[in-house]
C-alpha cells in the first residue's frame, strides 16, 4: 500500500498562482506533446484522493482526465456534478480513517493531489513516495506545495530525470527513521 504525490512545482515551490491558476504550466515548451510520464504513473494507481479546490479546477479542463476512481476530500460539498457522479465520490473525516476505508475497499496505491491535501497527508505521515517535477519559473507568490510540519519527515532520492531540456523530475521515497 503506497500513497503517492505526483506534482509539478515552480522553482520557488508553488503549485499554482495565488488565484489557483495553472497557466504557467502550459507555457512550457512541449513540441512532442509529451505527458512526461503521467500516463505511465497512472497505470500504477488504483484511486486518486484530491481536495475540493483541485477537483473544481479539474472540472474546468473539460475532459475528465482520470480512468481510476476519484475521491474528493471535502467538508463542504454534499454532492458532485452529474457528469462525474459515476467517476468520483466525496469523502471526509480523519485522513488516516479515509485511507483505511479506501484500503479496505481494495484501493492500495493512492495518488494524493491538491496543496492542502498533500500537506495534510504529510502532517499525518501518510506519504510514501513523491514525484516532483520542477518547472524553471519563479512565480513569486502562490499556493505552496509544502507547509509547516509538526515533525521532520525524511525522504530518500531515488532518481532524477531531465525532461525536454527544461524540467527536472525527482523521485523520492520515504526514508526509515
């Protein structure tokens, strides 16, 4: 059972602009229209856990991006749009309990997405692996990938790849204490 983070961040550590914008990600030169390994990563995932704000952003993309069940962590949503009712489900409560419920339902490899959700999972020491792609841009302000933690969490670098002579993709696994 592995909980993964797979995300892009600016050089200064932001995953979105202050207004939640992701337009800076589409400015990356990508002449071959590569997904930079995202589809390959998704083949290893059983389900995705994302926050409400991330879910709302994904809905603006038009096409549904995921072929695995999506669980939306939210304290405020009471129902999802009909267009994704068969593809997504609202979950809430203690993060450990949410993970335990999903594991009990047979979902072993979870992709965790969304700033606050990732920070919450890290605070609860529920992230096993992180794949972080650094984009060579300084946003100056925005939504940070990481927040404060009550204790240190150690990760070990597995490998780093250069993509398209522009991006740096690093793979980390949770290091034992």
